[in-house]
C-alpha cells in the first residue's frame, strides 16, 4: 500500500465530519448510509469499488485504523466502526448526540 493512500485516507477523515468508506453492493454499507441520512447527516462517502485506488485506500484504512471491512464509519474524525457499531450507537441513543457534537445534524 502506498504512502499516498495513507495520506489521502487521513486527509479525508480529517477534513469531513462524517465519512463512510463503502462499497456500492455491500448491504451493510447501504444500511449505514440510510441510517446516517435518516439521522440528518450528510456523509462524505468513498465507494471503494468505484475508484481506481479503492483497494489501496481500503488497505490504508486497515493499517491506520485496524478496521478491515466496509463500511468503515468515521464521525467527528474518529472511527466508530462498521455498520454493527453504528447501529449499536444508534440503539443506545448516542448517534444523535454524536452527530450534533460533530456539527452535522440538528
Ligand atoms: N460486521 C460488519 C460486516 C461488514 C462486512 O462483512 N462487509 C463486507 C462487505 S458486505 C466486507 O467488508 N467484505 C470484505 C471486503 O469487501 O473487503 C459490519 O457490520 O460492518
């Protein structure tokens, strides 16, 4: 994996309040994107199966954040986890406050 991919992933996480590294056909990714949309958050989504450096970016996410599957969800510049972690966060009533703290949902 290239150093450029690591720099790019870190920049994306640093520059956006809500980020999802996703694949278009992944049902967990679809659930994550719907949950965030329904919560009023506009996520910056990288569809790894649609970009030429997708495999490199996924490897960079794995190395930087020790998360190897998609989706990889970041809120307020920190890894939440995959869809299971996002849904658990929502179930505990913590998603709204987390998004509010990130300044992206009412
Ligand atoms: N428990 C995980 C499951 C995620 C998962 O299994 N994602 C699949 C795609 S649907 C995956 O990442 N497969 C390996 C890959 O695409 O590299 C979650 O809730 O996010």
